[in-house]
C-alpha cells in the first residue's frame, strides 16, 4: 500500500499572504508526482506533472518543487487570492504500475478577503 | 471544462439495486480510469482500461465491474448496492502517448451516488 501524505490538512490565510504545503510520498519506485486543484462542486484540475528530481514548475502565482530522493514535494502560492481557495491534491505514480494515481488526502486552503 | 463527460450527475437509488455510470473520455484519449471519493476517504483508484482492455485494478469490490467499448466510452456497473457505496465517482482519461511519463489525467465532473 502506497502512503501519500499531505500537510497541513487545512489552512486559512489572509488575502495577499504567501503559503506553502507539503506532499510526502515513497522515495522508492518513483515515476511521477501530480498536483491537482479541486474546487467544490467541480472536478480536479491538473496543475503540474513532475517527473525529475529537482523539478520546479510554475503556473502564474503557483509553483511546485520536487525531491524524489527524500520523497517530498512542496506547492507554493504567492500572494494568495480568494479565488485560490480550493483543496490541493497531490498524487503519486509508482514505476511498474499501470499509471494509476494514488492520492493524498489534500490540503484545504481558504483565503480570507 | 476538461473534455471528459460523465452521466448522470446525480443518482439516488436504494440498497440492493444496480446502477450504471457512464464516462466519455476526451477525444483521442485511450485510457480511462475510475476513482471513488467516499466521505471518509480520499480519492481511491478503482480500475483502468486502455483501448478496450482492462489494465489495472485497485480497490474495486467484486460487486463492481467496468468495461470500455470500441468507441472508448466506459461504463462502471455497481450492483447489490449498500449504503457505504454512496460516494462521488470520477472518471479520468489520458492519452498514453509515447514517453507518456508526463501525461496528465483529465477528470470528468463526477457522478454523485446516494444509496438510501
């Protein structure tokens, strides 16, 4: 059983604050790490697919880093806005699998105006 | 809009019944994945199909089955339903292109199933 953990479970920040959260995954048999953004009543939306140790990805004010040797990824949001409020999910794919995603339980972010 | 469609959006049924959930992948995507989101659990992988063939099974109960048709749409069949089967069921599709390490799975809007 693959263990993918995310912390914190939930987070409240003020508009304009920068924030970050963590995804931990098995460091062996790494294939890829995905980040998704999931707004209430919508479907999970892909943010990043990360495959190489040291990868850094950026999309607007959101960025992510990857450390496959120690088994963690960070997601950063700079200057949070209320529309960033969502649950952020990471999902791990192990090598040798059929590419199915093993999800963490998510970090629920609320940005207060 | 991810391009993945699922029907119905909502389904209310009784224990012991059987339902079918339908998923149409993005145009050109050969892989379809089914996931379940229960109240007390995160998104759990159920089953994957690639170009009509079953590729992987996750935590899928024996009462559940799926198939992928020649036009690549997929159906998830849930039978002898129990209260605990109430959940949000997502399907996702991906293209499985060559060197597909960076391929993204695109999620549909989900079917919310309520078993009473």
